[in-house]
C-alpha cells in the first residue's frame, strides 16, 4: 500500500508513518517507516512537499496509523483530535485504487489546525506573492500548472520551459490584484495577450470563480476538452489561476481523468506528486464528469498520443513492480 501525505514541514524534516501493525512499527518510534519526498530542495520557501512510502500491509484487517514529522531531534505528531488515529481497512478486491499491484491510499494532508481550502492556499501563496515569485510545476511533458505570472520575466520563463499555450482561470477582479506588473493589466486584463503573442505563445482566458465548487464544476468539461485537443496537437499548456492550487489544478485533474481515462485515485497521486500544494475538488470532478461524457464522449475515442500521455503520467508514480 502507498501511504502519502502533504506537509509544510521544513526541507530538512523527514516524514514517516507509524501504526498499529508490525509492518507500521507497532507504534514504536524506533521502527517508523520513513517516507520519500517528491520536490525536496527544489521547493519554494512556502511550498509543501508530498511524501510517500510503499509498505506490505495485511488486508482484511483494521489498522490505525498516523503521520509524524521528525526534524532536528524533535517529533511532531498529527493533530487528529483526542485519541484520534487514521483508520485503514482494505479488502482483497482489485479496483481503481490499484496500479501495478500497489494499492494507492488517498493523498492526505498532515493534520493540524486550519484545514480549509483557504487556509491551505493562503499559507502557500502569501509567500509567493510577497516575494514576487512564480511557482511552476510540470505534471507531464505537455502540461504544467502553477501560479500567475507577476513580471514579464515570468512569461519569458514559461517560454523557456517550452510552453506554447497559457490558459488563465482568473476572474477579471483577480487579474487586477494579481497580474503582470507594469503592462496595464490593472485596467485591461487582456493587456497581457500581446506579450504572449510577441513570444509566439497563445493565451486563453477562462474566468472561473475562486474557491467555488459550482464554478469549477461548470468550467471543467470545457477546460478538460480544451487541454486534450491542445496536447493532441503537440502544444505544451501552462494552467494557472492566482495560486495554482484550485481552479488551474482542477482543469489538469479533469484532463487526466476525463480525457485520458485515469481513475481519480491515480490521478490524485500524479498531480500531488508534481504539485503538492494542489487542492482536489472531487465533488466538482464528480459532477462534471458525466457532462464531459455527454458533450465530448469520454476517453473511448482516444488517440495514440492520448495513450502515450496516459502512460507517461502513470510512470511518474515511480512504482517498482
């Protein structure tokens, strides 16, 4: 089973899982199962990382477990409430959570006070905004996701990474407050288009309400299909909103699930591995999926490129058969 957790712990910290069975250490800190991290030293100052480990845990039995952070000799346990532990009971039936013989448990967030989407987003984004950074992460060779460009040099950075199409999910009000400085976006959100065109890049604006399941559910079918058609034609797509946590992530999730046919669980692991700060709106995805199928037919009419993209995405899970 693959245990995965996203944590804002310092770069030098190690994450581990510990639990009630022998394979999880039987609550003995000397036997914790240390996890690998995805981003490591490449993390930005306020960016979390995803940590994971594959362990042979018996099925058909209820287990309890927790994640712990270990840093400079100190141990920090998850705060799951008085006496609370995570519960695990997995049957023997194969299903969509299995990839190459590994059962993918949900990607969790290290439990601590303040678990709302807004808390998660602001904890990451305020640092990026204050430092005037752009946070770019590559999900596949043709799909990148991240925060909004704040300087013209950020557009040049996207160009240097091979991006040919930028898809922006900010609203007009977002563009006024979180924009490329010095080009007039505060008055005209479309002012940025010329800067992309001057560099041979296309710009697509799909305004979507922030932190809104309804907004994401409405946007997802069209955005997912758009990403599919662009990648089929060889484009490299950069998906962004303000922080690159909610709306832009949802569009990438929809593309992987609706267009490439990946079940939600492997999709979550693929996206979280590339973009640990991602927020997953499974309600919006669930509501949008039948609408996508009704309008665009689902992944049944896939091309060879779609199949190659799916295989590439699954390969990022780094599962050792």
